C-alpha cells in the first residue's frame, strides 16, 4: 500500500500529461504526386518543414495510397493532380485532394486541418497575398471511415473497452482476495484441486460475465447510439474473449499478491489507469512522446483497441489484423501461466 500510495500520484502527474496529449504529431502522410513539378516539390517541402508530418510512402496512384491507409500504414493521403503547375500558371484554380483516416476522429480532423492550413498558406504565397479568391489552390478534404467526424463513433468503442477492462479485471481480482478474507480459500488449499484447474475455473467464469457485459455494451451502442459495425461479430467477440482471458489472469495475479480487498482494488486501479491512458483508447498513440509509444507495445490493451476500432469502423477481418490477434493471444497465454505459477497453494 505505501508503494502504491507514492507511485499512483507520481505516475498520474508525470505520465498522464505526456500520454494523454491531444496535440497531434508524426502524422503519417502518403503522397501521390501526379504533377512531379517544381511547385509540387516546394509544396511537399513546406509540409515536411511543419514538423507535424512524416512521409510514410510515395505512391503512383490514389488506389495504392488508399491501400496503405486501409492497412494502417498511413494516416492521411495527399493527392497532387497532374498539371498543377501549368494550370496555376494559366490562372486556373487547382484542387488538392486530402483523404484522412478518421477512425480516430480527433487525429483525422486535426491532421487534416494542419495539412489544409499549410496548403492554404502555400497557396496564399503563390497568389502574393492573403486574398482567398485569388488563391490558385483549393483543398478538397475527405474523412474516411467516419465521414462526418461523429465523436460517438470514436468514443463508444472506447467505452466498450473500458467495460471489459473494469469487469474483466476487478471481478477476478476481488474473487480470491474475498475468499482469503473470509477464510474459505483454505478449503481450496487443502483440497486435491490442482492450481491450474482452480485458476482456469476463475478465468472461465469471469470471462462469461465479461462477455455478458460486453454484449450488453454492444446492444446499447447499436440501439442507443446507432453504432453499426462494418465488420463481423466473430472478430469482435473473438478478440473480446482473448482480452478477457488476459484480464482475468492479470486480476488473479494481483489477487495472489494481495491480502486485503482494499489492497487489491488499489493495485488493479493503478494498472487499469495505465491500460486506459496509454493504449490509444481516448487519445492517439502517435501523439505521445516517442519513448511512451514504445511502452504501448507491451500493453495488450493497445492491440484490443486496434482490433475493435478496425472492425467496427473499417470492416476489417482476421487477415487484416493478424499481428494484433497474435500479440493479444500471446499476452493472454503468458499472463495465465504466471497466474498459475504465482498462486500459492498449500498441499
């Protein structure tokens, strides 16, 4: 308890401002330069100098760039049309096309806004003044997967994940601790039940409760907020079950090392805050400090967030999220093995 008492405020005050940063940086930009002129090079250099974007790829066609966007390798597509320099020289207005991935509507809107602002400033420089009527370039934005930037489409899946984290984590944590406080754990300790079977029974039971709560959250999301999944329910529930197995094992590890209910709740709350704040549930991972982005790779919540949002908003399937499913499964297996090993059963 003294350790948690010190670490909790320290991490909240030192880590949260860095992890929950709403400023968007390092936006991955895929460029389709159909003009390949001096002007297009100058525009790309202006974007590069802003410090907000990193160039993930240069594609020959919009379809190839869209493939990068759908795979998650790019956040925004910038398409420069053929003949831009020639048309602006003739006094014509040229449309610059921007397609932003709005699965994370905050990142999509802010990243697209940054890019539009840079292009507008560049256009004003070409026109020799701030007069928008004379600007040779106009921006045509498009927000993929969330065209109206509806915040509910971003927030509701996040709350569904929070439900699983809380139900799947706190219930198993309090289970063994309550048995310790009531003294009923001694009956298990002297019984011939193996540690593996005991832990498995806890994980399965609370996993079923978690699936019930998750199903209820999905029904509310659909009938109350109108969230219609573009992907299959099989992918959604498979990822939820794997994540619940992880949370169940993790909660049991905490209960193995806790002697009182209060101690277990504080320990679980400590880790739950980290899971929620550093996994991209509420703020994009790319807006965090570089070192904290690497930390997120050891958080299984990150992979569950990726899967749920990709299925609900993009209609992704198992083949599109193989890495996330594999990593989530590895975490689930490892944490439950540790739960069995750390449970101290008296024979």
